[in-house]
């Protein structure tokens, strides 16, 4: 048996009992915008507020979450990626944990911990390009969200509709070499920082 299959079976073995013990669980899809990494949270917020072309200057982000509810406690996992038309290319894989307040109308106050993959670090990929090697940086984050659950008749199943906000802080940093046109190298730029964004959330809860 390959290591990949062993890892998959281990994840299933851990998640299946947790789902069985949870009061309910939800699977949600995410879509929204993610701002380019900034030096710190204050810079990220001020850059967002002052941006006259917020949509054009932000990357689209898509992903999904699985959330397990144990009453007040909520645990889960998240995967999301930025779409390549607006750099940098980022992929995040993380664990979620925190509290959930309410039932039909609910407030989620979650923390994140995981890794972010940085790809091309520039907006105009046809002119300026970064290293093609993968660089993963460890991060922590905060993810507040609000959602409403629309019941599907009898039972606990329902449609979940809401929004998330998020902020992520890279705990490590990296560098990537850059080139432009026929120039093989223009030097290096730093990777990492603070990323903020917001997404809509749509899913089903059982």
C-alpha cells in the first residue's frame, strides 16, 4: 500500500468517528476576494480601504470547508486557492477550531492554522514571473463568519448561506527569484505577510 493511500485511510479513520460524535456537520463552498499580502494587518486594512478599484486589484478565491459542531465547540478543515488571473497564486490548507453561537442564525468565531503555498508572486504573469518552485509557509489566522440555516423539512438537514471574513499571518517567510522578458534574473522578492479577504459561503448541514 502506497504512503498516499495510508495517509488517506488515516484521515478517514480520524474524521469518521468525529462526524459520528458531532451534533451536526456541514460542507460548504466558498467564493470571494483575497487581497495581496501586506507587511502587516494595519497595512492590509488601510490598503483595502484606500483602494479605488478593490475588485480589480484583488484576487478571486474559491474553496471549501468541512465543519463539525459539538455544541459550543466547532472544529473543521479548509482548502482554498486564488484564481491565476490576479497574482500571487496562493493555496491554503488549514485546520479550523473555535466556537459557534446560535443555531439557525449562527455566528462562527474560528481560528486557523495551516500552510500556504505561494506560486507566481506577480499580477502580470506574461511580463514578470517568479520562481516555479513551490514554497509553503506556515500561517495562523482568524475567521469570523455569520450564516443562516434554511431547513429542508423534517430533520436537521438544511441549506447554509452566509459570509466569512478572514485574516492570515504567515509565521515563516521565503524568497523567490524574478525575471522579466529576456532578462534571466532581476533579483529576489520576499514572500509572505498578512492576507485578508472575504467570501460568500453556501453549503448543506446535516
